[in-house]
C-alpha cells in the first residue's frame, strides 16, 4: 500500500525507501524504525541507556503473548533500547509502553522538576473549545466538556491552600450578572504549563428563559475571577429538544458487569456485523489507536494499524510477524493521517477516540481516508461524565501522567459526529460503553434539502405532509445506513 501514503505535512506524494520515506514535494523525511515507518513530524529517538533487564524482558513477553525465546528477547531488547519523544506533550505521554503495562523501568527517564508554585495573579489560560450548545432548557443542571489549556509558566493547582476551579457567570442583554445557582467544578489534577485538559463543567441554567451571555472562567476562593475565559451566546428556552436520535439503542448493563476484554469482543462482533450488512468486499482497513494488538487482525483484508506509541507498534510487528503479513504497523498522528483520500474501505477506532485532543477533527481525517460509501466505526468508547471528587484512581493517575483522558456524553457524541460531517446509522449505548457506525452525512442532507426545495410554494396542508415525509425519509436513511 505504498501508493496510499501521503506526507502528513503537505499531503505531497511519498517515495518509499529501505530506511526512510521521503516527500517529493516538501522534502520531509520519515524514518523507518525497526520496521515501523514513523510519519509523525518532529518525532525523535534517543538511546535509553542500559539494556532492559532480562527479568523485565520476560515480563513483557508474558504481557504481550510473545514466545519466551531468544529471538523475541533480542527483538524486545532492541525496541526498548530507544525512547521516543513527540512534538506534543499528550502524544509523548502515550508513547511509553512499559508504563502502559504497569512495568517499572529501572533505567527510567529523568524525573522532571515540578513546575513552579502558582501565585493567584499568575493564572494564564485559554478555553480552547466547549461543547455547550446554543440552546438549553431553563433551570437544568448538566455537564458539558470544556477544553482548558494552561498558557502560563506555572502549574494551575487542583488542590492545596487555594485551588483553582472552573466556574461560570450568566449575563443578561444589559451585561448584568443573572442570579443563578453557580456551581464550582473542581479540576481533576494540576494542569502543568503547556498542558491541555478536558473538564466536564457542571452548569446550571437560569430559571427564566431568554438570550444570555455565558462566561466560563477559572476562579479561586474569594471569589477571584481569572479572565478572559470564554464567552458564548446561549438561548434558554423551554422548547429545547434532545438532539439524540431516536434510533440509538440504549442497553442497561450494570457497571459491575462490565469487562474490558469482553466489551472489545462485543465491539468486534458489532464491526463485523456492519461489514456483512454492507455487502461490499473489504480489501483495505484502517485501525486507529490499535497499538500492538489491533482488533481487526483477523480480517481477510490488508490492515494498517496507525498509532502514536512507536514501541507498541514495534512490539506488534514482532508479535504478528510472519503469521499475519496482511497487518502492517504505522506510526501516525490521527490528526494528520499520512494516507490519500479514499485509501480505505472503512476505518475503525477501539477505545482510543477519547485519548485524542480533538476527536471531531480526527474523525474528519478518518472520514477523509475512507472511500465513498464506506464507513467509520467508533467502538468501546466511554460514555457519560465524571466529578473530580469521585474520580477513579486509575483515571486520575493517567491524567497526572499526562495522558489525555476524557469522557463524552451522548449529546456530545452527536455534536462530534456532526462536526466531522458524519451521522450514526447504528449506535448502541451499552452501559458505560458506546459503539457507533458512522457514514457520510452529505447524502442525507442533500436528499432532505431536495425535498424541502420541492415543497416550496405548496399549500400549507401539502407542506405539512411533505414535512412528515421528510422526517420519515431521514429515519429510513439512518436505519439503512
């Protein structure tokens, strides 16, 4: 599939080489490291020092289902002889396989000195984006994700003598603050300089309806408000309807019955069902975030597993090796996939979308590289929200380690898909796990718009009938995928 590669910087054609791929347009060079092409601009490798101790090599073999034999040991020693750094903090945090396996590396990376202590006047931040919709019902409390970035030189503390929290104010048309329940949203961890974090803002709307300006800001006890934050226009109306499609299926699995491995097997069945339903031959499949163990490994198709964890990809190559020559491992950022438009019949992501800083943009990229009539599958993703005060210890640890952990509500998934130009033809909320098949929203919009144009000038009764027919058409299209 060499012809499918494009330069992630300029989208120019790629020329393959034994040791590197080169862009014919911008002359960027992408090395091949232990059989894995690294299409991440700015990625660097540095020697880790001593070899990984023999007992840890055996532990990695066990954890990764590799044979406890000299060839596998030699391959692992070479893989872990190198550490990899990427240009983005969140990507680098995802690029350390031993930490993922819960194995402490005695060679370690040099511990970073802690960021300076924050003084209340030194808070510098931006609200990169939020999922707060333009219309909300009155006197309702719900969480909406806010993407917070620390642009200062000091860490923003989540605890201590004067913790910083996320807050909001409602203002009326005259700019006056509207009396309303003001909830404080605690930050789950300290936010280091240069770090961005997704925080579910607990938001209560005003009791009265109308148009308001919503300010989202960081604050401290006092109150001390740190601006400028973000400002948005929101209409509070009793006629606000749910944006969640009626055909999305909700199952009621109890949290204590959830099992990660079993859920992934359910996701694999869900994905293969869609392949059977589409009645199309599938020759090329892209899996984003598959690491060393892509869930699509057993498909009778060419599979490319794209991930940012270079060591995991190298281990995956050793693991699958000659047994699965159809599976190839490529280091790539989901925000800038190095593949031509329409290179794949379908694309899938298992339990990795929530690690991506801008999931809507990454879905748009996956949509771009899928041919017309294909689909994007989002499988085994967490759904819901959280409070920092009751956060799971493992979730908090991963956040503290720099991993981009976040959770989305069902309404936020709808927003995300629409922003990517996609619509869910099938979706299941299975307890804490979300699974969906996404298809191009363009044909649906075009048919609905055509029907609306055809109805112009008709009498009121016929317009009403046409409206019902349009809604029926949308339901059928969604059902048919």
